[in-house]
C-alpha cells in the first residue's frame, strides 16, 4: 500500500487531530471526546444546533463541513463506520444552544442505530432532538422504497440548507423541515472505476475489472446496479445524468444546484470533463443550473470515481444556499 | 441443579475476546466479499480493548458490562449498538445472580436478543447475526433443565444458524444491494456471533459445578 | 486506464469548457482564445492586472485561482506543458486595466520562454509587463542556484499576495515586489508514492517501486533527490519539514503560513495525518503557524503524494493573506 | 550551382510532419525515460495540425511559416517557442529566394539556430536538441559549395549529434535533476531534431536541379 500511514488503528485520531490543528480558527475538539469536532462559536445561545456525523474516509466530509453557517458539531466514526452513540450524544450536547438540536445524517444501519440511541440519551438530558436522514442515492433502492436509499453527497446540500436556516434563527421544526425539503429535492448517483483499500484490511475492499465500471456504486464500495464496459467520459456523464433526472422528474424550467464530487483519486480536471457533458444534458432536459460545485466534496478514500447530485431549488433554498458559510471544506479558505 | 458461578467468570469474556481478535482477518475477509470488509477490524478493536480492561477476577456480569461499554462508547458502526445492547442486556439480567443455571442462561440470552431487537430491525432470514442468535436462544430455552446439554445445543444451534446464512440472499445492511450476488458467503455478523456463543458455552461448561 | 476520458487530445479543452461552465459566476472564457480564462470583472480599470499560466493536469491550479482578489487571467497549456506565448499574450491583454500587468508564473523552461515571448508581444502593444518567477521547490537545485529551482505550490501564496496587493490599488512595481517577496519567503518540497499517467501516453510517466518513495519529486514526476524505503506518515512528514526548514532557516518566533497539498490520489484524511506531525515539528523549531491550508490545492493528475509549503509572514503578508478572495479553488464556495 | 526551388517545396515540410507523427510513441517513450513523456505527443499534435494547413503547392518558406505559426500559437510547452522560432527564422531567411543553394541552405539553418538561441539558453553538451542542431549547422557551413554533399553531411551530423546525447548527463530541462541517471538514453529533442533535419535534407536532395 503506497499510503501515508502510521499505525492503521490510529488513522482516525491522527486525522481529527491534524484537522483541528489546521483549522483551529474555525473548529475545536469537544471537551472529553476526541471524536467530536465543534464549530468555534458553538453552541450559539438561542440558535438551533446542527449535528451530523458519519464514518471517516470521506474527507472533507463529514468533519470539513463543521463551521459557522453549517454544522455545529460533528461526530466521527472509524473508517467507513458509524460514530458511536456516545459521540453523537456528545455532539448533540456541544451543539445545543437551548433551542433544540437537529441531527442531519445519512441512511446507514449503524448511523440509524447510533443516532437513535444518542437521541434517547439526549432526551434524558432534556434536549429536544429532531432528525433528518438523507437518502439521495437513487441506485440504492427503487423509488417506492426511498426509505431504504443511502445518503451520499446530497448531505452537503442538506447541511448547507439546514445550517443556513438555523443561522437565520428559525426554530427546530422549521430547520428540520428545510433540511428535509433539501434532501427530498436531491438525487444522486455514483460511479466507480477503481476500488479503495482500508489500511487495516490491506487489500481493496471490492474489485472492478480493468476496462469496466460500476454504475450506482456506494460511498463505501457498496455494489452498484450494473457492471458494464468502461464508457467514454461523455457516455458516463450522460448515463449518470439520465439516472438522476429520470428518478427526479422535475418540471421543465426548474432551477437546480449541481454538485459533482470526485471519490478521491480522480484527477480534478476529469471532474470538469464530466461536468461539461452533464451540464449540457441537464439543460437539454429543460432545467436551469443556478449554481454548480465541482471538486472533491465527499470522497471514499482513494476510490476512482465520481458522484453527481442535483438539488431542485426554490426561492428559499436559493437564499439559504447563498448565505455565508465558513467551514474548512466550503466557504472562505 | 448444575450452574456456573457469576463471580470470577469474567475470564470467559476475555477468552471470547481472544478468539475474536484471532479471527480478525477472517471476519474482515468474509465481510469484504459482500460488505465493506471491516467487520473483523471493528470487532477486534472493541473486544481487544475490552479484554484489557476486564479485571482478572471480574464476574461474568461485570465483564459483559465492560465489553458493552467499550462497544457502545468506542466502537460505533453497527456492531457498537448491536453487540453493545446484546452484552448490556445479558449483563443486567445476571447481575444479581451468584450462580447461573440453565434457566438463567436462557433468560440471559433472550434478554440479549431483545436488546439487539430494540435497535436493529433484522428478522431471521435477512442474513445477519440474528440468524445465528435466534436458533441459539431457542435451543437455550428448550434445554433449560439440563445446562450441560443446553451449552452444547446452544453452541451448535448458533453454528448451524451461521451456516444457514451462506445460502441466503442479504436483505439488510451493505450486502442487501447485491441481491443474488450475496449468496454463497456466510454472513460476517452471524459468523462472529457463532464464535461468541461457542466460546461462551465452552467457557461456561468448563466452570460448571453440581449445585 | 480507469479514467474519465473521451479523446485524450480533447481533455484540456473539455476541462476548460466544464470549468468555465461551472464557475460562470466568477470566470469567463477569453474572447477568441479558448485557452485563456478571465476573471468575471477583469480588466478592472486602473488596477494592475495579475496573470498566471501553466500546464494542465494540476487542477484546481492554475485555472481555479482565477477570480476576484487573485488572478485576473490564466493561460492554459496542454497537460504538463506550458501555455503558448499567444495564450500568455492574450491573458495579458485580458488582464490589462491600464495600470500594467504582472505575470506570476513557475520556473519551467517552457513557461520562461513563452512568457518572455508574450512580454515582448505585449510591449509592442504598449502594455507594461513585469514578471515574477516562482522557485520555491527546494529539492530542484541547491540554495546557491535558487534561480534553477522549480515553482510549485508556493505559487498559490504568490498569487494570493500579489492579487491582494493589486486589489488594494498598488502600482505594478509594488505588486511585483509583494509577489516576489511572497515567493522569496516560500519553500516547498514534494514526495511521491505512486506515479501518474498522461492519457495520451497511456502508461505511468515514471515508476516508483512498491515499498519505496521519492523525496523531492516534481509536479510532473521530475525525479527527486532520493528514492528510499517508504516511511511511516510521521517519518515522511518530519523529513519534509526538515528539508523545508533547513533550507528556509527562519529566526525563531517567525510566523508562517503552511500549505499541505495532495498530488491527486492521496486520501484527504492522510493529508491531515501528515499535517498533524508537520505542525508539531514546525512549532518545535520555534515557528508560529498563523494559518494552515490542507487539501488538494495543486495536484499532478492522479499522482499519490503530497507537498509541503511554508511561507514566512510579516504584517503586510498577513494582511494580504486575509484579504477577501473569490476564486473557485480558494475562497467562497 | 545546384539548388532546389522554394516554390512548390512545401511538401518537404509535410513529409517531415508525417515522420514526426509516425514517431509519436517513440519520442514520448524516450522523453518518458528521463523527462515527462510528452515530447511525441506535443510534437505530433503541432506538426500534424500544421501539415493539414499547408497547401499542396505551398513554397518551402510558406510551409515553414505555417508550421511555425501553429507551434507558436497552439502548442506551447518548450517546443512551441523553440521549434517555433527555429522555423520562423528559417522561413524568413529564404522567403525572398526563388532557389535555395548550399549557401542559402547554410544561412537558413544558421538563422534557425539563432532563433532557438534567442529564447532558450542551451549550449552544446547540455543534452538537448542543440546537440543535434549545432553540428548540423556547422556541417552546412563547411559544405556550402556542394549542396549534394552538404545535404548528406547535415543529416548525418545531426544524427551523430543525436547519438552523442546518449552518453551525456542532462544539464537543462526536466531531465537535469536526474544527474547521472540521465545517462544512457538519447535526448528526445535531439532525436526529433535529427528526424527533422534528415527529412529536410532528403526532401531537398530529391528536388535538386542543376542551375
Ligand atoms: N439491523 C441489523 N440487525 C442485526 N444485525 C445486523 C443489522 N445490520 C447489519 N447487521 C450485521 O452487521 C454485520 C456487519 O457488521 P460490520 O461489518 O462490523 O458493520 P458495517 O456493516 O457497518 O460495516 C452484518 O454481517 C450483519 O450480520
Ligand atoms: N533551453 C532549451 N534549449 C533547447 N532545447 C531544450 C531546452 N529545454 C529543453 N529542450 C529540449 O526539449 C526537449 C523536451 O521537449 P518536450 O518534452 O516536448 O517539452 P517539456 O520538457 O516541456 O515536456 C528536451 O529533450 C530538450 O531537447
Ligand atoms: Mg463498515
Ligand atoms: Mg462491514
Ligand atoms: Mg511536458
Ligand atoms: Mg516532455
């Protein structure tokens, strides 16, 4: 493994420590829990707290979205593994400014269980906890089983919209509704061209034959919907756009935000090559791109691949998307 | 009636932990075939850490409680809450017992299963640890009166349950999306669960006293 | 090659097209030259124009640093190949607001020649052109031959400082001096763990044996100063810090800005693992980290590796570093 | 004295371009050994595009000018300015000539070399295209009076110059950092330069007229 590695068991602690050290102007470590990162100014008294959390290995997600105007406290799990209930609970406590806390997380078995247990613990402390679970990955279940779908890069939009709504001073229910509305308005798809390796495991956690690709792949290498011959960038981009928009079914004229994220080892230039085709396909379907994000926003270690997320906008979401943010992965550098 | 003492039986949990740590690579390997390949890593980390914190003379209930605490507060993933709740409920059930007989052993396992069911939503046939655990609990309850037979039956029911997962199509968790492609590999969680129950039963059997 | 690719000959054009499409709120294509990207508001009348340029494959560099408060116009070359003199010339014209243009670029044979030719062409148009050539890569030549050293990620600081100085209304000579001061205050080093592949070539452009690493590697895979056994993350981080600071020789108490960039395929979490060690080593040498940047700021296609850049600060550089910027790779998202 | 016509000799440049395009992979391969592996790609793109724009009946000077324009405005890298200036100066030198004899041929090559020297800073022995070009120019000047011999000598001097780079340690460009490791491979630019000069001479030789 050609990687920057000390003891594989220490990766997450070292990553979090380095992260907090690098961005001490915006975040700090939670007192008593080295797996919870808290926005510098959190808790803001009277503001609804925003919490997220998830496994490591997706950097800059989840931790990079901690900061003013976005997430107040982030619980951090092992590589590709949900944070503990205790960490979610500590994050909730750290984010609580007395106006309740909304936990915005992704639909994975571990996260569901740990957030549920943490919410119960927080309820005992007297903290009101509402939750929104992201399920934007269209390939992970058919539309009629949307509750089974995984959460992927659409979570970034959910955090941005929910975080901005909370920053505006909305109450917990309104923040929850805004975040729920954002993720309901999101659809995503991923494609994998080469796998990644968990250092503690030491070999790729799945395989993709050279010359093929896996459409619908998950953020941890969860199998996709089909393995086919590797297409051209244009073919792949068009297929991803088709999958997302067929599921989305937006009326012509709808304004959208588009996010194309690399999975870790895809050259950034290639993301723009994909975007160039996607944008034209999106516009050909009568939609209007209001804002685009292209980069490594939500990765899977060194997987080769990309995800496309399309969020339908309305006036509120446009306002909240434009609101100022200052977290390490999104906003002022 | 035969039973084994609660006090001083914490060594059973340390032995279980040692077996999980030994099977680290294997558990990750089978998880890797249809999941994300970290089951052994997750389990070994939690069980290994817990073993270091279990006092040499700990009771079974204290040892189970320590294990549960480590899983719940340091491991996360799915295993933190699932095994965390499993061992927490087992520990609470026998906390006041000086000795554990067949009836208490069955009650302990049933409580553990209910602990899992309180957080997870798996049913028999979904290709999860539940497929090893449910038949084991049933075997425990069918053999309450003869703990020697019970311990033997529980361990083999768990292993048969584990084996039954090989031919199943996963319906939950990361493997579910594979559909038919998930057939042919035993479930990782069922495999760790069978290892845990086998070593729990063997450890208890070695400590049996005629009462 | 598991890559997102159409015709390898079209990559650069497609990347630039996708880039301009995605960030049309901040940049536009130059009239008549599809290899020059111009900041939305450029030229700003009376402001000194800032121009840069370089080969493609380093995204988000160079193009991503085009935008308000940073670079006015960027000339784009083929993968790992200098832009044409014509493109540099067109970028100079697009950036010229009547107060002169400063070209801030990296020390590579092609860029030197093309900038020189472009400056001559611009002089014929009556545009005053000053240049600063970045040479922050300490491994590319000994200190006494600093003029031979390559420019690497320190260029980002040079653009930021020069761009902010120009935005403040300074004249061309003052902008040149600020940018020159910034790059003089920078030292960088790179390490490579695995090579990258130019799509048109089809095989890795150099090789690193598994279990080894190349210290001092260049941004195009130029050979480093030594090939050694792959160290732990901590060992590599300490060695990189040592190389940079031994060359830099800063008085104790100096405040510095630190930039750690991945080379393309390094998981982001690992960059923080490196930073965690580097930051402690930097502080152990008596320096004070004023601001840190960790991410994929200047890449080399899908090379596995990282670079470390340390810039010494003074009050002016601190002010200019903090000045607001809005370009796709740096600043508001 | 023998000479070849300027008018109608643009085909020589198209032939040169075809040879460069044929050697795309080879030129990249040797650049890849000590440089960044793109020399063939860069060259083939520029020469290939130029060939498409050279009219069938173009003069040598016009064809050289077209080639220079494409290199300078579309290719960039080091080759854009270096070969761009080379061909620009060659083109300007013979633009007014109806026929090119040995003296004019030598003057054309000398001007090309000076064009390169105006932008680059390489000297003989640095392991660059200069090592092929300088001996070729000297051979041209030493054989001004006999163009037939001159064309033969120029081509083989260029090839000998190219071969001399194999044993050199690079002192300029991306390969310079390699030090001793850069020995043993011919320089990519010297190799393309020898190909260009060989085909220029052969093309001119085929067009020679007794004047
Ligand atoms: N809802 C559930 N109830 C019971 N067991 C489950 C459930 N979801 C997953 N599992 C078990 O978890 C195992 C995987 O554990 P592990 O690999 O450690 O976690 P993860 O799936 O988060 O990577 C599966 O093999 C399965 O037995
Ligand atoms: N200053 C220079 N003068 C003459 N030739 C040079 C100079 N620098 C580099 N070269 C030539 O350029 C060749 C490499 O060209 P190419 O690979 O196309 O460009 P790059 O080095 O930008 O990748 C080298 O083999 C060498 O012959
Ligand atoms: Mg996992
Ligand atoms: Mg797993
Ligand atoms: Mg090159
Ligand atoms: Mg080259």
